């Protein structure tokens, strides 16, 4: 298959591109910084800076849309929120426009979203059928992101919307930043520790994306989270135990609110999400619990 990937130079995207190349797929990677990007993707991938370079006669069998600026890169000012929206919703709208002008439509579009769609939901168990519990900025961003992708369905393209949790890997994402801190004995529990973390190992995340691309009939919304979410307290103690360091430090909620403003909701809120549709369809997680995931990443 010839697969167009946005966000291919990000943490998840790099892992996915390597897996797709290993499966023999041909890759086109959209990047705003193509010179830098050629070092981050498989050498056989074609890197483009703009979708306009793709002719209407271009054959594209699948699109994977993982584009999006980091939610943790700065306080959520009005300007920053616009950047977060444009990097997700704007890119998705551009992909839908591309599909509309392609003479031969892709078979599938796999488009990113996040468990932030559900809002801060406390202890409520959430599946793909659950409505948003709090319509905060995270919900507004994810909902707009998903809605921007939906028009491709009307063009005969199979659409998968992947609501991703916290993706765990040593070379990127949240854990990539936390691991050295915990190794240094500086890991800290955030807030009261009762907030839920819906997480997933990077290998399972990539497997879910590959399955969505390669499996006809797979479509709709999927929660890309492990079947055993944990509280922040359990995550903190589990990571400290894995690196054999004490778990004594805490960051008070008030300090985060003062330092991060509205962005502190990402750390002080949470969602208890379950991958019901994946389980119903027989997907088997390599790392269904946090202990096995951290043990693998620690080796």
C-alpha cells in the first residue's frame, strides 16, 4: 500500500513509519521541516512539505493523520489554543480536501483523537459510547478534530477515529520525560493521586494503527488504551518501583494551577477509559497492565 502519514516525525509517528516500512508499505510523510524529517523517517520514505504537491492522479491507498502540536509545550493562552486547533483541525480539513480532489479515493483514513474527548470524568468508566462528561478545552479540541475528519466517510473512505491515551515509551512522550527524573529520585506524585491515567504501551499503539490500516471492515471510534487504567498514585509508585527509587515527592494541585493555568487540567483531571470495541473485536494487548509495560520498557 502507498500510505500518506501526517505527524510521521512525532513519537508515535516514527514508531509507526518504521513498522509500516517493515511491512513493505510505501510511505509519503507530510512535514513542515522536510530537511530535518528525512533523518527521522525510513530512508525510503518520500517527505513532502505541502499537500499541494500531490497531483489528483496520485495513488494513495491509506491516510494516517497523527499531526498535532504538543499540548504540554506552553501555557494555554488564546494564541496557543489556536496553534493546537490549527495543527489538528486545520491539517485534518486539508486532508479531507485532498481526498475530494483525488481521482482514486484512499481505502481508509485513520485519524487521531484523544481520550481528552471525554473531559474530566472522575471515576466514571468510559467506553467509546460514553458522552463527554465535561465539555472543557480538551473535549472541544478532540470533538472538532473528529468532526473535521468525518466528511471522508461521505466520499466512500473507511474512517477510523483513534482516541489515544497516554502513550508509554522510553524514547518519547510523557514517559520519555519522566523516566530520567525518576531515575534521579525526583519523580513526584501530582495532586492527590486519585485522578485516572488511561495509558498504552507504544507497541500496542502501533499495532492498533496498523490493524486499522490493513484490516477491511474495521471502522468507527476506538479507544487506544490498555484495558487496565491506573490512578496517578499507582502510576507514580509503579514507575518509582521499576527504577528502584523512593516515591516520596508530591506536587500540590495549587502549585500546578498557579504555574500552568488551564493546562494543569491535563495533570489534575483524568479519564478512566476502556478499549471495549478493540476487545470485542478480539484485539490482544501485548502489555495489558502497567507492571508488564514498565518492565518491558525498563529492560
